[in-house]
C-alpha cells in the first residue's frame, strides 16, 4: 500500500508541474507519524534522505530557490496536503482521510530506523 501511495502522490505532483516535490517524494524518509482517530487525520513527518540533501544543495547553487513554507494540496483520494519548510524541503504530509495510511504504517513500517 505505501509504495503505491507514494507513487500516486508523485503523479499528483507531476500533474501540478511540481517536479521538485516529485523528486523529493522519491527520497524522503518517514521520521514520525500521528493519527487522530476522532478526525481521521494522519500527519506524516518526513526527513530528507542523504541523497536528496546533496541534490538540494546542487539545485540551490544552479537555479532559483524552491518555494518555502508552502502548503500544496495534492489531488488524491485521501485528501493530501504537502508542506515544505523554510528552504523548500518537503517536511510533512497531512492526510485528511488517513485511516488506511495510519493502519499500514502501524503494521508495516518502522517509524525510525
């Protein structure tokens, strides 16, 4: 389920013309997650993988800076909002209908490695 979710989010980013977010989704790692059973909202906190940190440094040197502190609504059946930090790195996904994602994370993915 999770690899499919990531691939679907990458496709949603591509549809928006956000290749920067598509590339980051390929390398981010799950840092932590929370789930509110009452609202069914899941918050997935992300951290950049080592490869992406280097890629972002090269990109910053060669082009204009990525948008920072941004919330991007991705067209996805679960209702996903991607949030970036102050230098344009993807740092959180908010999943409005996050029950399935929270269950999959609880069963199959370690929060920290």
